[in-house]
């Protein structure tokens, strides 16, 4: 199975994730060329029919619009992967979007932060791929609804359908660097310090209710959610509601030009990420040192326990006590050669131990000990003779 995985970097990584329609573009992408071609410009009718079909059939609304696009194209236009990308070329973008991605990447690099841009959209991947910014390599990965195409490049089945709830899975893929949609490694456990891109280093930019699950997930895990609104209409109804409901931390006009409110906000997040990751690294270093100290303490405690039992065996003065101590010693694994030598010496010099060396439990214990030696010693050879 092909996989696309990214590994942890030596610098902090910040992922900026975007919805597309009405976030990077002022309108739905289908309404900027395609609908005009098959509906004589009646955009409202297309969405009304699509939504009614979804309602009547208890159908995902995204599946409904994808079906409607293919069905309505028959006899009117040639709908192919190529033509969908050509429609994407006509998609209008908000001010500053063309220059935004590279400028923000460069700002991050100057601050020691790797900035990556991701699309997570219910729109069509093929149309997004046709936009000027996608063709210029703006996006690390585009997660969007898409078609499967036959040998004639004609759409025949949905390949991927992305709705407002399953959008969140892609945030987990980005978090772990497991980007391929068929890679089950997204379910693997990663310790916090091994995550390539923790949620605190994520920004989600969206415009409406369909973005809320992603916004909420990013927010509650220490990341940054931004609501955008159209600067031409100045309608802030949605962003006011989202900030009231604690879905977003910030809102700004969908103006991506340099020195705009959104530009300044994202740059401030990059600045904060650079500073915060210094502290996070110090924390992980402290945690690592503490863990190593805990291991040392555990090892010391284990060594003391072994030594106490060896001393007890050395001083054993009756057979019952000897058997009890041997039972405890038998539960310990990974004896050191010098410890084995001490135990063999005791068996040879303590009459209580030596007299019952061929009892089942003592014999099994000492045979196990001798097998752990890298090479026989004087004492181990003498013990083996006792068994003969």
C-alpha cells in the first residue's frame, strides 16, 4: 500500500488548514463556471434540487451534489477530470490569496518555524487542483471530495466524500504525519514528544458551521481557530456566533493581503509558536531526565533487593529458610555475572545450602543461573559437579 508519511523535524512545524469555499474563495466553486454551464446560471435551483434529493433519500449532501453534477452534465457539457480542473482555473480567490501561502511560509522560515498549508474541504478536489495557487504548489496536501474516473477520464463514482464531521480525521493525519488516506498508521500511538505536529501548532481557518468540528477539535487541544467573513458584505453573523459558542478564538476579514488583520494575526501565531516550542522542548528535556532518574531509582532498588536476598541466603541457618529464599530468588531475572558468582560461592560454602543443592527447586535455580553466564567460572564448574 502506498503511503505518504512525514517525520518529526528539527524545527517546530505549524500547519495552517483551510476550508475552501467562502474561506479562500468568495463563493462555492461549483457556482463559478460549472452551474452556469448546465443550469443557465440558475445557481439557486441547482442547490435546491441537490439538497432536496439528499433530504428525500437520507443522503449525504455532498454525495447529492456530486451525483447532480454528473447527472446534469449529460447532453450539455463533457464532464471530465480535465474539464473540472479547467473550471477550477476560473474560481475567484479573495484578495491576497495568490501571494499569501509563499509569504507566510517565508515569514515562518525567518522565525525558525516550518509552515505547511493544507486544504480540508467538502468542495471538489479536481477543481481545487485547477486553481492557480494549487498549481503553484501552495498546498502540502489537498483533502477534498473527489471522483473516480474511467479510462476516458469521465467521473463514474465518488472516490472520497468529505463532510463536516469526517473532516476531523485529516487533522489527526496531519498531527502524526500520516497523510495517505488509506494509511491505517493514523491509529498508531505516538507519545506527545514524538508527534510531528501537535494540535497546539495547528491553525484552522474557516467560515461556517461546516467547519465547527475541526475548529472545536483544534481549539480544545491548544491550537488556533480563525473565522473569516467576506469584507465586501461585512456580514459577521456567523463569526459572532462561533466566537460566542467558543468554536473560534479569533475572527478577521477574508483579506489575505500583506499587513491585513488576518496577515498580522497569523504572523503573531507564528511568533508565539516559535517561542512556545522553546519552552516545550525544555519541558520534554526535563521530563526525559526525570524518566531516566526513575529508571535509575528502579534499577538501584532492584539491585538492593537482590543484594538483600543474597545476604539472606548467605546467612541462612535452616532448610526451610533456604527454600523460602530460593523461591524469592527464582522470581528475579537478568542476574549479573558477579551476582551469579556470589550465589555459587554461597552454595559451596554454606552447609545449609550445599546439603540440599540437589533438591528440585535449588537445582533448577542454580542451573538457570549457570546458563546465564557468558562463560563458566571456577565456582559454576564446582556447582555443576555437585549435580553429577
